[in-house]
C-alpha cells in the first residue's frame, strides 16, 4: 500500500460521502488498485482510522473536522476498493475546508515501539456553499 495525495470536494451542510481508492505500488513508477482480498487483510490489521482537517498542516488543536472509524464515519470497503468516508451533514454545516490526512493504526499490544501508524492519504478539502439552505 502507498500513501497518496488526493484532493477532495464537499458541499457545506451536506453529508460528505466519498471513496478514496487504495493503491499498491507494483514497481518504481507503477501502481494498481488494491484487490478486495488485500483490503480485507488491511482492514483486519489496521483497526482504527481517523481523518483530521486543519487550516494547514501543523495547525493547533482542535482540528476543523475530525472523523473516525469508531463512529462509523470511516471504513475500509473491500468491495468498493478503498476507504469510504461519510461525514455527517451536521459536522459539515460550518466547515470551510482545509488540509487533511487519514491515518490508519494497527494496535500492537506489548510491542516496545508501540502501535503502527500509517498515513494513507493527504490532500486538500475544498468546500462549496450549499445553495438550497443558504449555508
């Protein structure tokens, strides 16, 4: 699996549903989409997923938007071929966009080096106004 830069769009006040393809590097300059089997294995290893959006990398807490697999907003979807995002409309209402990253965590109890953390993707979220509600 490789870390990718993926810029995303959202509409303010709408549910934010996106699928980010997960890719595998097959050579120095080649890649392909991960198979359902590879994604099933990835989901079994990396059991925690979080997405944070900030004005810019390194901006202080709290993030502008925080989504997590623990709430069901993020999940690896082997059948669809990637990371499924579903940001609730309530969280998107006052959101103006920014820089994001998605981190996957593999718990490793007892490992002296701690959990394994991998940044799946980074990029920019651009938010457009929702015309229907004036947000």
